[in-house]
């Protein structure tokens, strides 16, 4: 039994796994422990800030943010400027993309 087996406080990741400290500072630790209470906050913050800004800058037309902790999905689209929210859904909603007519996904499936 390991320490984390008896105290499930987080998840250990081993290289290669990038840690983004800023837009220009990216490191690759040999070993990384992400504590449970910080994982959701850091992931959500990274999705909302870093990834969103980069996707906007490079013209990604649609950005879907699935948050399993809050059971939500946000669909953002570019409309001549920064992203605007097109759709916000909670568990068991049907989701579709304006870019892919006919594609309908169930949010429950995305959250599995």
C-alpha cells in the first residue's frame, strides 16, 4: 500500500506532463502531485482563461467547456471578436453545434 492509497488526497502524474506557469513559462516536472481540492479549480481556471484566450487568438470557431464537477456544458462561438456564449446546459440536455448540422450529443454522455 502506498501513501496515496491510504490517503487519497490527489493524483500523481509523471513526465511528460506540462505545467503552465504563464504564457511564456512552461515546465515539465519529473513528478507532479495535484491535490484533489486544487485540481478542479486549476482545470476550470485554465479552461476559462488560458485555453479560451489561445483558442480565440487562433480563430477556433467554437469552444466547448464541459465541467464534470458542476455537470455543465458551455458552448462559445466567435462572432467577429471575442467568444460569446451560445449555449449553457446542465446534465441530460441535448447539445448541438452550429458548425456541425445534424450532430446532437447528450450531455450525460459527455460527462461520463
